[in-house]
C-alpha cells in the first residue's frame, strides 16, 4: 500500500466536466497527483459507481458475498438499509451486517432502520424504538436514518416517529424517505419534516412534484420495482437532484449488472455523460457524506477504469488504492459466515389454510408486474363444500402468511396475476416482517411448500405436480452463506420452475416477497389479516 501506483489513460473529471489524457498517481491509498499528460492508453478512469439505496438482504447474499459480485460491476460503495434483517433480529442484525462487511473492500454505508416493525399491523421478530435508533445513530458505522416508511406517522404527528426524525437531525445524519404516491399538501408536510429523498416514485408527475418541493429523487431499477423507463426524462431537466439505486436486486440479476446498467441505459438514451456519471458516482457521496473518493487530489483512491463510454465494461476497480478487481478476478478470499436466525420449528398441516365461505364475493389482491404497488378487485368466490378455494381458470389463487416467530393462526386471502396452474411457491423473504408467504392452487401444496421452508429455517420453496425445490437461507431466513454463483444458479432454477408452473411474472419470487408489505398501497396481506394501504387499516376478505 505504501508504494506509488500510476494509472494512465483518459481521465474523466466530473467536477470540471472534462476528459483529458493523464496519469493518476496514488500513494498510500490517496490520490497524490493527477497529471495532464499524453498517454497511449485508451481506457477511461472515473469515480466508482454507487447504489444510493439498496437492501443487501434482497440479494440473498451476506455483504461480503455481495461485494464479491458488485466490485466486478464497478460499484465501490452502497447506501445500505439493513431494515430487513433488523425486522428479524433487531439491532444485533444491523451489527451483523456491519461486521460481515468489514473485510469486503466495498464501502458499505449502513443506516439506522426507522420502522422496525414497519407497522403495528403485523408481527416482526424485533422492535427498534427511538432509544434503539439513537443507539445506532451514535455509531460511526451508521450514516443516515433509513427510509421513513411510516408516512402516516409523519402526517399525523406520531410522537415516536417525530422523535426518530429529531434524533437524526441531532446527529446531523440525512433522513431517507419512502412515500409512494404521496402528493399535494401531504407530500409538503412529509418533506417539511426533514425527509430528503424518495426512491418510491412510480410516475413522472409525482417525482417532478417532489423535486420541486426540494427532495432528491432516486431512479430505481430493481428486480421487482422498475421505474427507470418512467423517470429517466428527469435526467434532462433536473440531474442535480437525482441518484441511481436498485433497492432490491436478486442474485441472478446481480451477476449480470448493477448500477453500471443504469449508466449504460442512460447514455444510450442520449443523456449528457457528465450528468449521468455525476448521478451515478458523486451525488450520493455529497448527500450522505460518504467516505468515498471521487477522483480528486487528496481523495481516497476509489475509482474504476472502463473500456469505453458506451459499454462501460469494467476493467479495474480500485478502492483505497488497492486493486480489488483486475478485470477477471475479485481479490477477496473465500471465508465462512455466521448464520444467526430466528424461526419457528413446528410444521403445520393443511387445515390451517381452510377459509370458511361467508359471502359469494371476495376482496382480491391484484399483483402488478414490475411494481410494488397492487390493485384490488371484487371477484366471485369459488366455494366448494362451504370453503373458499383457488380458481385456476380465473387466476384467483389462495395466498397466506404464516407467522414465523410464534405459533399463531394463519392469515389467508386471494390474489390475481400470478398465473400458477399447479402446486405452490413460498418464501420467508416477505417484506418487511419476513414471515412465510405462500401462494398455491390447493391447501396441500401450500402446506408442503411452507413446511419445506420451516425445515431449513427459512428460504424459498416450490412444489409442483412432479417436483419439490427449496433454497435454504440460514442467515435470518433472508440470506445464504454461499457465494453468488451458487445462490444465483439455484435462484435461476427455482424461478424457471415457477414460470413452468404458469407464472407470467418477470420475477415471481420478488413480487411474492412484497405482497405482505403493508406500507405500499393498495391491498396487501399481513400475518394478522388483509390490509388496505390507502386507508391504512384492515379490510374484510368477504364482501357482503
């Protein structure tokens, strides 16, 4: 680390918005000098990419294994919300993420989860109140208050919510937002509380309104929610208020691309190079006060080289002056990982999924491909021997949430647009409390799929007419202790099997994982019942 290192090529200066031939001189992990001089090298050097909002847990990889992939894509840092593991294990889960990331080279910047649990209408594995939030915000390893999903709490002046916001201000740490569809006076009040970002905008008009009110908008392109196509026109008019993020990225996609894909797509659409790269590389550093260099003299030597300004194929990733990716290999050793967890062990029987018919019309969740939001509809119930059953022909399937933390009654409802014609799929990745969520054509298949997950202490499962599959996620029922190649292959296989069963969704397991996320409208299911995200209260399954 003490030796001098020189990197020559085309240097992209985002602050002065110019590209020049030159040499970057690195000494002891710091950029000591940037010399403008002739070089025959045609590679391009630029600051590394940053994911401005991601839940590492959604990759099903622990931070160390996530880094082994993300570094290949030129990602040098993330703004990471450990909200998922916090809902399972509390503050100890946040500490696990920090500890696991320490030797990963990639610069993880974790936040203090603001909503554990996300609402009072579900059962989580832990509670982090304002005292716990303050404990976290005091830590040097915590850089911001994570997404404030409880926007009703902000709007109606909930004491505990306002205390968490006040604590973030006290410790001078930014506050992330989460308010899908919030407009008008409600948006004004939410933003005026000091909430500075939103990654949940799903229309251009919503994002534009929030920009005008002073918010930073994160253009999200994840494995479930994909808003790039709707929001990318903002790049032409308001690039200074934008960042890129994935939010949730499954392992099969992460193996292919990360923030580098946001950049490629933006450049291909003709947006200004310096605007796009500033969004990808600099704006998060400035907003979150990240410990990341941005290719200036005196900065930490955190930068990447790429082949050209169209493909952005990453040739090298350098962090703190260390070449952590050389174009073919990531310089991280294989290590073993601890597997903390919290999970019920008792299997269930199929009777728990029986729903006695009380009306001929039912309230049905309508899943939307590529969106976290849902719609609702009233559908004629399929009643057999006095009980509600799935209707495969009309694509109205039974959905259930099984409490993973304690023995409790199972919550059941119905959902459209999954398209499954046989069997069942289930997951213990079920935002945000991460109980078991299962969809199926009959109770027996749903029972088998659920028990497969209980047997391995969490994971994804599938039961078809001729096979059973399960991916174990022993770390909090959310993450594997294996590498990305292993879990990515397994995920691709179970994803393909779900589609073979009839699902027409691009990523059925990712969509499934959000069907219990109550803070995203319109209709969702918690372990306590069917929930209307618009009125923010439970709603009946039967329509009398």
